[in-house]
C-alpha cells in the first residue's frame, strides 16, 4: 500500500476527486489503445513509416472508424482536462464530501457513457444526453469556484 500523508487523508473530497479522475484518465488511455487497434485492423495509418511497416504507402490514409475514435479522444481532452482543473480547485473549497462525490460520479459516468455511445455509434441523442449530463457538475463546480473567489478579483 502506498504511503499517504495524514494531511492528504483528511481531504475526503480530494481523495474522491483523485479516484474519479484516475478512472477518467484510464478511460482515455483505453480509447487511445482502441484507436491503435482500429488503425491496425483497418490498415489506416497516419504516418508513412507506419504504413510502410504494415503493408505499404497505400495504407497511409484516413478511415471513418479511426476518425470516429480520434473524435472521441479529442472530445475527452476537451472535457476531461477542464474537469481536472475544476475538480481540483473545487476540492479546495471544502464542499460537502457527499455532494462533491455526486458531482464527480455524474461527470465520470456521463463521460463513460459518452465514449461508449461515440465508439459504438449509438443512436442519437444518447451521446448528446451523456455529454449534457456530464457538463452539469462542471458548471456547478465552476459557479461555486467563481462565487468563492469573486471577493478577490
């Protein structure tokens, strides 16, 4: 078991944030691995040296399935990175641990559903609803951060 400082153990909100953030980062790694596997299966490589290694320059090309994976990954970066900032700052505001956990859980589940819907091409509006639901805790955290910091601007 990793050594933990007593101070870190006191901040239950930050520990919860750390747990959900790590799940989301692992999910992003999974999407990257899936993208690579789809590239190999579809023989659609972004770089000439990869195409040559896997059959020839004709395989340096785009593929709709690879592009879908890349869009899912890009969407993760556009949404998970801001969550990491907002969640870390929000954790410092001493929110209710239960309320904070709900914020983090909703975002995490929303992003997982969003990725599944994106990669599998699920029927609309599954992906959009998952996206919207995941944004709610982010807006809530951003608002709380702004309210807490407004006296200092």
